């Protein structure tokens, strides 16, 4: 993987050049590590390769190296999908300008760790319904999960994931399927999954992932007493005129779960 540059990194390189320094320490992998970079007026050197300074560097953008120079980690097919840096290091991502992971008070990577703990993954077969950047899967693997069945239907999101150093590396325990979980879940045998992590996009863009039919399928594949964490966020009732967490909990109970509020979502246990 080549260097990843953000506005903060670009400014660090330029500040060091202006101060007359020949080297500067910075991170070129979104905070996973720091390295000494050699700089001069023409550019900078990393891992034995030379790179130019960006002529234009925007905030809230991650740049990666291609044969055509530095390009934003962003794609537009059906939607604009973009990797977005955070002050914490691990990035979030946006779809059509909508932030998909919480970042206001904690790193999205650390946030995923807290939520994965709720389902106690060690030794378990985990269903990761909406894989995204893979932070849930990464923490399941680090926490000793036996196997993770992860589904992500957007090839563009998977492309972001391939450039993100915080996304999980290849692992024989991680079975990543490119596809829609609402279509693939019918192929998952009944009562074979030990726990579920469900982190869908907001209700307005993916209502099928909040449907009674889908929750019934989650109950079918989950073993008795198995746990499910369902991210809902904390929507503003005054502006949305809905109580999404309460609606989710009600449907999960109808599907055969016992529910309780947890973090910014619902923790459920199959009866």
C-alpha cells in the first residue's frame, strides 16, 4: 500500500520544508504508525520512492498514490462514496455526504470495539450483516471469534476498504461476501449463528434492513440465547418525527428477542 496523505500530513510536510528541515516525522497510514520522511524543495521520499507535494489538498479528504499522481479516495457510481479522515486516525466513510460511522466523541475504530464487546465474540460464529470498512469484523477477529460471516453489497465501499490500513487484513476466519444480506440470509442455516452485529445505513435509505421480515430471518439463523447488537444511532425525534430505537426494539421483540437499550443502539437476546 502506498502513502496516504491528508491535509494535516500535507501541512506537516510543508511546515517542515519552510523551516529548513531535511526530515520530518509523520504518519502516512492514517495514524497506524509514524515514520521519518526526507524532504526537499522538489518533494519528499518514503520507502525509497519520491513523491511530489500536492498542488491542491482539501480538508476531509484522503489521497492515495496512482500513476497519475495523488487522487482522492473516492468513487462515484450510483452514489459518491468517500473515505474521510478523522482526528483519531482511523477514518470514517461517507455515502452522498452522509457520515456512516460515529466520530464526534470517539474513534470509529474504538467505537466498534465497544460494540463488539457487547456480543462477547470469543469462540463464536458471528454474522456481520453490513460489513462497511470492516471495523466490527476486525475486532471480532482480535477478540478470538471462531469465524465471521460478513456481507457488504457495495463494491465501492469494498474498494475504500482495500485502501484503508485500519480495515482487517485477509484472515481465513473472515468470510467476506459481496452481496446484500437481505438476499443472502436465506442461505444461512437456521440456528447456526452465535451472535449478530447489525450496523445498517439509516432507515430512510435502507428500510429493508429494519423490516419485520428481516428481523424474523435474524431470529431464525441465531441460536437460542444468542446476542444481537443493532446500531440505530440517536436520531432527533423533533426533526425526524420518529423514535427509531423504539421501533427497532418493538419489531425485534415481535421476532422473538428480549431487548434493552445499549450504546447508540439496541442489544437483543433471542428467546
